[in-house]
């Protein structure tokens, strides 16, 4: 089988890859925002619980979580589609890392700015929304871009629960035509073709933002 034919075979799964990536991003970014803010603002046992929840998603293997929710869930009468499981696991895993980036960015906002806002009579909630959060979000934009790329790369794992993404199609191609060099080179090219333009765009935006800040 020619390299072009193998590439076409694998590209049939690109729609699944991008769909899972989109659903994962829809979960990851709200997760990062909500739990980053909660860990920043809460104190005492409530913060420990939030931190524990975040660390669960950060410290657990994506592959193991995919298997757990997809195969163990039905034993407890919890039936989730492969798309749902893939998006949930990848979104929460990447979102957990993003929440820590946002929390760190919020903590980096100077105390003097908060004190100045307080002197103007702003409430704590308004200080968070008008002073701290805008600065923190600006700082994590490059990280958010990197997380989009990470989401796309991590979608390769969903082939393990039966979703016919590009990696699944590559495995099918291996069964039909045992040409590992051509097949996995093609698979690599597909991921590079999707992720490299995003990486270059993120780099460009980061440089432009840095130039504006000078």
C-alpha cells in the first residue's frame, strides 16, 4: 500500500480526533478557571478539598482513568459513551494543570495593587474581577495555548476505548498492511501538521504581547 493511501486511511480519523479535542477543551478551560479561583480564594478545609480534587486529576494516569470510567462505570450502572469519557478525562486532566497555572498567576499580582483597590472602596469580589483576574488571565494565555496542543496530543489515548481517531486508524492500517515505518511516520506527520501551526501562532502571540508590555 502506498504512503499516500496509508495517509488517507489515517486521515479518516482526524474528525474524531478534533471532535474529542474540542469537547475536552470545553471542559478543560472552565475547569481551570473555576478551580483555580476556588483554590486561590478559599481557606482551611474547603481549600484542602479543592486541592485534593485537583491533585486527583493531575496525579492519575489518563490511560487508567479512561479504562476506569469506560469499563468500570457500567459495573455501577454508569454508562458513558467513549466520546464522553474521552472528553471528561482529558478535559479534567489538562484543566487541573491549568488551574494551578491560574492560581500561581493570581498569587503573583502585587499586594500593592490590591491595597490600592481597597483604598478606593472596591469590594473583595470586585478586586478579584477587575484587578487580579484580568492580569492573571493575560499571564496564562501562552499556557492556555500550550494546553490546547497538549489536549490534541493526548487524544491519541482515546483509541484505547474504541474511538476511531487517527491513532486507531493507524492500528487498523498496521493490521491490513504491515508497514510500520510508513504508517507511524504518517501518523507523526498528521500530528505535526495539526499542532505545529498552533505552536507557531502561540509563539507569535506571546511575542506580540511581550512587545506591547514593554
